[in-house]
């Protein structure tokens, strides 16, 4: 993948995340700036998703740990656990919220 393709794919998933936060039936909010989306929970915790352009990755920081995602076979996959981006985000958000959260 070249830099242009990476930025298109990464920007697309960050926009999808913003839309998903707006649509979820839980009191979440987000802030975005310069390739970073911070999803904020009522309890003060956050999930932070940011672009890592030099590595062509997305990094996700949750209350519990961090993850590095690479684009493989048309999906973003955690290079450590093999988990898909949305699956990890749903699981992490559910843990941080204390009730089921389903994005996407």
C-alpha cells in the first residue's frame, strides 16, 4: 500500500468511527484533530484511535491496553492478537462503559 492509499483508508475508518459514536445508544462523545479520534465515556475514560502514517498503522489506546492495527485483506487487524478493528472496539467500549456497546 502506498501513502495515498493508507491515508484514504485510515481517514475513512476514522470517519466511520465518528459516525458510529453518533449513532450508538449510549452517552458517548468524541473529539477529533489531526488524525486522532478520542471517544469519551461518561466515567471519564477514553478510547483513542490515531493514525501512525510512517508505519501505515492505526493505533488504539483503551483503558486496558494498546493495539496496533494493519490493513490486511480489506480489514484492519491487530498485529498482536489478530482481532479485527470493530470487534476490538466493541469489546473495549463495552468494558469501559460497563454495558453493551456496538459500533458499526
